[in-house]
């Protein structure tokens, strides 16, 4: 989300003539060789084969730290940052210089500057030599040039519908938007929604893409994209925009990385993957305060919000966690422990590493973080990690590498010192494993069974764990979990094995008896008994019959013969406390839900949840959440665990979402409650057990 420097000075609905930039004479740049945009091609390299690395201007533009803010963005400041990037950081992989919002906004009027064809143009005060000049300067330093714009047609570019579209005879700005001038983008006062039923509109996008290519642009970020950016209705459906931009950038013949912002809806993940090289999964990391960021606003939220996107990242398209503000202590707003954890998460998620600091004020500790080549190698390997569990603030995240080693991160996301333990059994490791600390570059020796460290608040460790060699059989299936159950069936899923000999399939066992074989990574076991406890394990095998060790057991107790049973959150027999209230929800079960939960003053307890015997049951939770996601504290008969719930990023609070989690119930009546003493909670529709 970018809130400054692109807002028109006039009230919403008012129109004024755009500012027109003077032309900067310069010959067009010859287009670079075309590069494939998606993974899987065999004819050309993949654009964004690895997460990009560089620097971006927005963190410094958005802060109230003395000497920065809106006026800071100028040609001279960008080139100053580029000099340091080239001299100190380029050798470690940092190469992009991304000029964010404000490059095309007049500082006096706060209006977007456009040319005679309604295309964004450089503000002549901030960038007196124009953007072609800037691109040439950056390229001469061996760097790459990134630029920014908001989605749609800038309101300031409309010009009462009279501006012509380049290379589109008869087309004007009136022809490329809807007659009712509906607003789009996450801000609703920046852009009109483009109407792609008119061929003029595609011509308009093509003209801007070619303009950027002629300037030598290597990177384009489109901001305020929906669904997402806290918008989800039809006026904020920018899928046609993104498809048109993808096509237009390809037609230029120049390899231009294409990134979407600010917090995209995961519901459209397939569209984003097909048409871009990456997407922001969350709101801005900046705090819009006296520093660049703070831990609570909003670095910490990314540990939850990235999880639904983990499997979407890969060569050609990456999960973008936003700027990396770890290089200059007083400016960052984080202590050293938090700065390390900030970069650790970005690295293990293979997120783009783009620095938001003033590079003229990097401190020795910050520079050591940004130039740790072992940590950078984790990021560039493109193998995003995932959490073993998120039911507490003490978390272990891991990625199994194709060479049989593991990248393992330990995090203490809580407020006090705490032990965090990586259990080898969760990783499919038996026996000893060699452990190396990537931040300190130290080998810690061979460790048996588990690795534990007492971490400070918000602290972390980043490890390379290498098991003793096991040859001649596939690796152990990891992350097996149950996804659904009935009285006579249980469905399971697990991660594909990417180590050892080639895996040809998997066998599923229930209480030691083989009950299913599959070539995929999921199975439904049938013929089970109602109200019976089972322990499921998964074993991989290859074409020669060699078998892995069994993965960690998954306990599931099947419901009674008449189960599973649904329990409405709004039912009269439940207990609502504090501000919790029953609200209408036409798409929810029973047309109702319970909202106003959390914040220390609102909870709902669903009473008399029946279980036929003691055991671990699957609970399907239906909820609504139009934010990026919230964490609910689930309490079952007095025992609590935290459960992050993914949101839609689209402000759609009437659309039910579902997660399934195991809960430990006792025989007879149980109470399951939902709240959070320190944060707000998603709205609860019902549970099914």
C-alpha cells in the first residue's frame, strides 16, 4: 500500500487538467532479447528465475524520521543510493534500484504528471533529466532500473476524456474507462477503472509499456491491485488490467520483471502466477511513523500471512514480503535481534531482498546482515520454508533441500525468553545430524534427536542441518496431516519427497496395517470404524521396492456413526462474552455468524460439543475474514492454542472460509471457545466435529 504522493489535491470527483511534463529528447533504447516469463520453458531463460535483490525508495519516503518523507525522492538521492549499491552490495547480488511512488507527482500540487497521451511522466522538479536519463545512469553502473505506478487510469490523466491515446487513431481517455467513471485501486481516489471491452484500452496499456521499455525499465510494480488491497467488488477487479499488462510487457521485447501490490487475494493466485513475476502477500511493512518499521507494525504479521502462499512461490514468480529494513539501526525501528529475524524470514521464504534503508547510513551490524552470503544463498535457492506448527509463538520452520540437507529456522515470536526446539522426528531425521549456524558461520557439531536454543523475545537462529547419509531408499514423507473425516473415512495429505531415490508412490498405514497406496500426495482411507482412534503413517517407495522410514504418525479419532456434527456459533446455548455479537451473514450457515471477537474483550464458547470417546478429532472451522488474516486463540476444555486464520485481503467479510485442525476432546460434552486477549479475531460461523 502506498498512501502518499499519488493522491489528487482536489476532492473526490473533482477534475482538473493534468500537468504535462516537458519532453526529454533521447533516442529509444534498443529492446533487450526476449525472456520467457513463466517457469517450465525450454527455449529461453526464466525471467525472475531467482528472487530479485536490490533497493527501493518507498520506506524512506513514508517515514517521519527527520530528513526523509515525501520530498526525499529526487534524482540525486536515487543516484546516491545507486552508487553505494554498486560499490558495496552488488557483489552480493543486489542490483535493482526501484523508484517507487511519487516519481511522477508534482510536489506542489500533489497531482500526477502525464504527457499528452495520458501516460505517466517524470516530475521535472524531482527528476529534471527524465527517466531515460536515470535508467542510463543505473545501467552504466551495472544496475537495473525499476519503476512504479498505480493500477487503472490516474484520475489526473483523464483530462475530461479528451487526451488522445498514442498509436490509436480516434481513441481518447473517454474511451478507455467506464462512462460512470467508477473508481478502482485500493485507495478509491487515485484511478478510474479501465474498461477492456474497448480496444482503445489495450492500446493505452501497450503505449505505457513501450514508453517504459524505451526508458530502459527492467522492473515494473503495479500497486493497489484487486481483488486484494482491501478491495473485492467488481469495480476493484483488476484481473483484466494485469492480463493486459503481462501481454503488453512481453510485446516490448524487453525483459521487465512485473510485480503486483499491495496485498493480493490468494483466491486469484493462479491468475497472478500466470501473469506476473511476484505479488505482495501483505500490507506495507512500513509503520508510517518515526522509523521505517516496527516489530508490531507490521513485521510480525508476515509469519502468519505468508503461509497460504508458500506453495505458490517458484521460478518466475515469488512471494513478496515487502522491503527489508534491517541495515540502519535507529532508522529501522528494530533492535538487533528483530533485525536478524526480519531478514531470516525473508531469506527462508525466498522473498525478494530489496533494502529500504538509506544506504549512506548502513551500520556495521546491518551491513553484516545484508551481506551474509550463506543467508543470501538460502534466499536464492528458491526453496521456501514452512512451519512445523504455529500453535504457539515458539516456532520451527524448515525446508528440505534436494541434497538431503535441511534449512531450519527457530523463532521466538513471544514477549519473553523461551526455549525453541527443532525435533528431528518432525523433519524425518533419525540419528545424528550435523548443524551449522548460518549467521555466525560456525559448525555446531553433530546433534542427536533435536536442537534447542533459548531465544530472546523476537529472536531467531538459522541453521543448515545435514543428516548422516542414508542411501538406497527414498526420503521420509513430511508434514502428513489429516484433512477430513467421517465415521468411516479419513483423508490425509503430505509433502512430496524430493530426496533419495526417485519416489514412485506412497503407502498409508493405519495402526500398522497398510490401508492405501497412491502415486500422489493425498489419500482417503475407507472402511474405518466409527468412534475409533487410529494412528496413520506414510511410507514412500521407489520403482525397485525400496522404502523410506515411516513419517511421523498422525492421530485421528473418527466421529460417532451419526457424525460429524455441525455446531453454529450463534446457537442460543453458547456463551458470548464482552463485545461478541451475533451478526447477519447471508452466505454463512444459518445466515448468521459471531463477530466483534478478540481485542481482549470478546469471545464465543461453543458448548456441549459431543465426542464418543477421548481422542484427537478433526474440527472444521468456518469463518469470515476480509483482512490479510487474524490469529484466534482456540481453547478446548481449558487448554489453549493459537490458530492463524488466512484472510481474503479483499474486505469481503461475508464470504465464508474454512480450515481444518485437530483438537483433543474428552468423551462426552466439550467446550470450544474462540477469542484472543491481545488482538482481533476473524468472525466465527460454525464448527463441524
